């Protein structure tokens, strides 16, 4: 991580008044259940985004993305979404909501840096919004809890940027640092903390480098299939897929296209798997937790059909290694990355096996080693 205070001073010739950080988030279980009042098991990582802010004497708003070498500017009287502002729209959106809640509009200098790998579904945009929200809270002495900051940052994405997003990335990212993971209940938009595994485990994210095309259209089709299934199950009631069990979905065999039924079955079973994994973590049963995560990957491959041969190879070869607890596709799918939990001593063998991956598939994967140590925090 770059020294953000030094970057800020070099850019604006003034020290930052506040520096805040928010973590990247990985999902172990539960993606694709948001439309069904589902459950998500997510964890804050040691990767993070930092935001430094200093007050100005005028009404200008200046933004500097140090990692990109890009600068944007506007004023407090012109806080509106601009497509060309891209990354700067996230702190702008958060500031806009604070101003609407009565925050005094003042000119500000922003500097942004981070080490969250991009394009892997690790919630870098949520982290930018959260870090900005925490910085504003501290800078102006506001009384807001972490959950309130999470909701504010989520609303900024939905309202200011026009990107409605579920709450799990923001809630998991707003959790305090420590040895816990988050169970996010999408029916209530609440999170609860459960302890993670004891031992010297490392979380390994492996970017498959597989090009992804038409991902949003494919995911939209799967969501529509689940709604077709729900229409038959609910029969006009207000229930969601969370209210049904696998046996009820099995009874639909023959009355719905099999691809529709399979995708619905994945969602129903995935919600149950989050409960299984939570129970395993509370009991300290590492093997049971690993089984739940591995079963989820099998379901993503066979039922929800969002995996691909390269991702399947990575997950399968990982769990063949002694000391690797689990490995699964994470993120939207159709490529992207796997998340694996393993003993640190297993890393050399895992890296060695990736040489075969490049030879077989022609893509050179990238490994990102991290730990579940992140949290929303004030840096300085």
C-alpha cells in the first residue's frame, strides 16, 4: 500500500485531516440468492481502499486517484453524477447524501489509493463508498454506527450512480476488524458475526484470467428462471425461495423445464448451505465448513451453471492438495476467480500445480494471498 498521507501532501500541498480505510470483501457462500431473501457468508479481507481528505477554503471538490494517476474536480454546488467521473462518483454520491442530511457543504480534497485486486468481485466500489462515509463521519464529528454507514454507502450507489446493489458487500465491509466473518440476512438487511476457523489459514484468490462475455445477460436469465419457479411454488403468496425446501423443488420435476428447476434448486440449497456453514464455524468444525463450500461449487457448476472448465479445474486441483480445506468459484462466474482456504504450508504445492493450468488452458493465472483481517477503520 502506498503512503496516502505523502501522496495527499504532494498533490495538494497540505496534510490530510482524516484518513479512513474499508476492506475488500470475499463471498464464501450465498451469491445469487439476493432476489430470494437469501443468506450470504462474506468476509472482510486484509486488502483495502484508503481515502484521505482535507478541508479547503473554497467550495471546490478535487479528487485524485493515485493508483490510476487520474484527477477529477467539481464543486459542492454541482454535486451530480457524471459518467466521465467514473470512480469519483462513489465519494461524490456519499457526500451528496450527507449534504442532504444537513452536513455543511464545504470544499474538500480527496486522495484515493488501495490494493484490492480489481475485476474479481471483491467489492472495491463498496469499499470506496464505505471509506468515504467513515472519513466524512470522523471529519465532521457525526454520530453514525457502522451499519448506518453501510446503508448510506449502499444508497449512494443505488440513488446517485443508479446501481441498485444488495447489502452484503457494504454490511460485511463495515464490520469491525477481528477473527470473524459475516452472515448477512438479505430479508432483514442485518448482519451477524460468527468466528472463523482457528489455525494458520490463508485465503488464496486465484484469477483465472478467462475472458468473460455477456455475464449480465446470463445472470439475468438465471434470475428470471428462478422467478418462474417461484411463481409455481408460491401460487400467488408473498413467499420467496427462502421459504421452500429442496424436496418441494424436486416435486416440480416434469412440470417445469429442467434447467429452470435446477437453477431454482441451487438457490434453495445454497441458502441452506449458509446455515450449515454457520453452524460448522460456531462448532469449530473446519471439515464441515469445507464440505459446505465445496458442495456450493459443485452446485454452481451443475445446477446454476455459472462456472467454466478453467474454474472447475482450479477448484478441483486445489482440494486434491493436503492442507487445502475448500475451493470455490466466487463472484459473478463465467470465469473470474476461485477462493480457497488452505494451510500456509500448502501454498508451494498449489503454486506448482498452477503451472499445469497455464500449459493446459493457455492463461497465466494470478494468485492473491490474503487473510480475513480487514475492517472499517480510521487510519489517521
